[in-house]
């Protein structure tokens, strides 16, 4: 048995990708799953900030063999595990052979030990981001209702469908202003994608699927400012219910 691997990515920064990843991991752990979150936002990592962790060892130390993989994996609030990345390291801004080999090696080593490996990628379509996504079985794109976010989400999904030949991409709408907003946006994006992706050989089988929506909720900002998980601090809020539903859909 090996873990199910899920890359969580976004077309642009600031849409709540890391927030979604961390709280989804918490929701999966609450359902009895053994979860590892790998911070693959190399060079601009902030998972440690979201979780209020102060790591002594990071992915960089594993890459440079200053510590073992086991030493760098630490428990996080919420009942899951994390492998954190360093921040401000320019050497990880491009996909070198070393970065490629190390990421692949680490993913293969951790897969037998967990039920889920969530890969929190950087934003955009750089070679490092696309390679990180390629290491996962499934991909979840996080977007908000703003036009710039949707435009960048569309560009990202288009690249994943055409370059990586993905047959399915999941979408989660964060900061939804009303129930059902995500379905309408998913339909709109899907229709536009169909004009380009479906026209290519094999593209007819591509499907953009709404996996969840997380409501715009004042408690989210409170949890983020406190560096605490929404699932633990405000488990009954509307946004937390959306995250629980997302976890349930993934497990189903």
C-alpha cells in the first residue's frame, strides 16, 4: 500500500492555497488518515508560518544531506505530519537536476508510510511548480471568485491538461460568497477549456470537476492571524464545514 498523492496548487498567490492544504490535512487526519504535508513551495515557503512552527531542520537540510528524512519530518497541530521547506533560497527558484532528483526520491520514500501525501506547491506555472505537480496522482487547483484568480486558474489548468495530459483536475473555490458559486464558476471554466483542450487528440476525455467550495468567513482571518488551524479553532464555522466536505469527497 502506498499513499494517495495530491498536489494542491494555484494559478496565482494569495488565494489561500497553503491554508486549504493545512486544514484539509487536519480534516483528513480527523477521519483517521495518516497524512504528510510536503511543502514544495521551494524558496518561498510559508507552511511553517500558517502552522506556527519553528523548524530546525527543513527540506533543504535533507537535500544537502545534513539530516535524514526522518529527522526533518515533524508532527504538526491537527494530528498530521509536515516536511517543511526553507524560505528565501534562490537556488530553488529553478528546476535543476538536483532538485528534480531529490523531490522524486523524497516522494517515493514517504509514500509507503502514509495514507495521504499532500504536496503544497508554489503558485503559477514555473518549471519547479509543474514538476512538483507531476509527482502527484491527483491535482487540486485553488481559486477565488476574483477575475485575476480565475484567469490564472484557467491558464494553470490548461497547461496541466495539455502538457501533463491530465484527464481530470479538481477545483476548490475559496472565499465563496454564496452557496453554489463554485459550481457556476467550474461550469464556466470547463466550457472555456473545452474549446481548447477537447480540440486536441485525447482531449475529449478531460474533465474539470468541482471538489468543494469554502465560504468567505470572518473566522478564517482570525485563525490565520493567530497562526492556528481553522479546523481546530472554529470547527463549526461555515468555512470549516466546506473543508470537511472536501475531505469527505476525497475519501469517497
